C-alpha cells in the first residue's frame, strides 16, 4: 500500500480555519482539492479513506483539526450523529 500523497506538492490549508481545504498536485500538473481534516486523517492512518468514509469532528468544532478530535466513520454513522431528533 502506498503512503498517501507521498512525494506530492501540497498547498494549503485554504479557506480560513473552518472547512479548510488543501490542494494536492498530481504528476500531470493538475491538482485535487480535499478537506484538510480528511488529508490529516489519511496521513495519520497511512492510507486513503474509502469513498464511504468521512472525518467527524468529535467536539463539533470544525476549526479544531487536532488529530485527537478527528474520527473516521461511515457516512451513515455520521448522518445518524448529526441528523437525530
């Protein structure tokens, strides 16, 4: 398994502290944009997240991208947390 974003040029985070993004440059000169929290979690885990995985901020503060505040979960699990009555 490859290390996420190994040997890639990274720019960011952009967009202020809340919901910030990073740009990851590819070999052909183009770039992809992803959420900063997702990028941090992928680096921490040493793998790319699956399409159905999201990063949850445990304290509800999207400005707090401390790795201890981030948790990987499925979209379904995340929706249950944020859309319960």
